[in-house]
C-alpha cells in the first residue's frame, strides 16, 4: 500500500518549484487540503495518513490521537510550532521536523514594507490616486530613528542589517546574544525590555511565541513606549494583547501598527485590528515569496522523505524521538 501524505499549506501548493517534482517522484499518494485548518478540520483530514506536511494547522493532542498509530512523520513547513502539541507528538513517538534558516530574508524585507508603508502613508496616497484624487499627507523619514528588535535570531539580525542600511540605529533584546554579530553591525544590547521600550521609535517583534512572550505587548508595556512609537509584528499574533493594542491605536498611545499576523487567522469580520486607519494588516504572507516558498518547501519535502526512509532529517524539533523507517 502506498504511503499517504497530507499537504495543507497553501503557499506550498500554489507556488511552482522543484518541491512538487520531489514529492511526485516518491510515487506516494498525496492528499491536499487548504489550510490553515481548524482542529475539527485537521481531525477529519488526518485519518489514514502516514506523513503530514503542515502549515499553521491546529495539531492538538486530539488530532494526533485521531491520526495515531498510522501517522509516522510530521514535517512542518516553516519554523513556528506553537500550533502543534509538541509534547503529545513526542509522547507518541512522532518526529516533528521543521525548516529553520529559509525565510529570514523575506520576513525582514516584509518588516520594512510595513514600516515604510505606515511612515509614507502609502495606502492613503495610492487609494487617492486610484479614485482620481491627488490628496497628500506628510510622512516621516526613518533615517536616524531607533528601531528596537525583540528577538535577535536569524530574522532579527536581518532586520538589524537593513536598519543600518537605512541609516537607523538598531538596539536589541534577546536571551541568547551573538556579540560578534552585534559588534560587526553596531547593534546595542539591552539587558531587558524595560530598558529597550522607552528608547525606540519603532519596536519590531521577532521572538518565538512562548508562555513568557504571549501578550507581551499589552496596556502595561505600551505605556513604556514613546507616545508616537510604531509597532511592527512579523512573528505571531498572540505576542500582542489585541484589545489593548487596538485601544492604543484609537487613543494615540501608539501611532501605528504594522502586522503580518493576528491572534485569529483568518480574522472575523469585526476583528478589532482590521478596520483601523493606522493599522496595516497583511494576511500572514511575510515569507510568501517565490524564493522563500521554494526553499521552505524543498526543506519540508526533504525532511519528510528522509524521515520516511529512516534517514536523518535536516532539522528536528524533538530529536529525542528516533526516526523510524516507514518505506524502503
């Protein structure tokens, strides 16, 4: 019987590239779904599958129990595993693979897309000319401004490099600190976020979603920022407290918010952040470029194939789980 593989990530499916040929050449049966899938939808799709290339689907303990014992490999397309019950996968002996180091360039670029669009009133101006108008607002330069980066991993570092190219001053916070990089690129280290927040013109979030970072940006921490600060988020929507940020945007405590992620994806029609004039929301496409999709997809398929054949994957979230051969 051919192995059955579920693929749910839409950018994987919609972007041409060698990942399609790699998967087809296995001869395995491929089942497709349009994610991100809710827990109920995921449960319905994981019946009788051997491998799973997943995006931001809700993969709970209940889902894994539904997929057990046939599911042998979880290959995450991307790096964020906060929607996956890692502990349950580990307990059930399911290797969870992921693809670090493939999307840092495009996410950093997207961060500056959001920042420049806010500072130059891009949507207001393009909407005006499309409607036959010539309305104008005065924007701001980013030259000489201070950008605070929370999370100095691969993406945070790329943001710092680009900030320097724009003539900005990057300062950063992370528990793990690459001093060689910081010295080379002139990034000042802040010892804690209460030191960083009051000093920045722009605050850019690039940290993982953990119990410590969940709702990190809330009414209390927003008070630490300058009253005309702009917040940027290309990490996870749950890092902010949505209601508090929305209120800060309405009151002027925050001048703007540019985000590629929300706490609810896709959002409901009345989501607090999607109708505010000083909030730009893109639909979680910060890493969705042809180049980045192909890198992520090739890595995800390589991980899947290697693990199904009992060979070491490129990267594994739970390396304590042994990879077992499923096919010859």
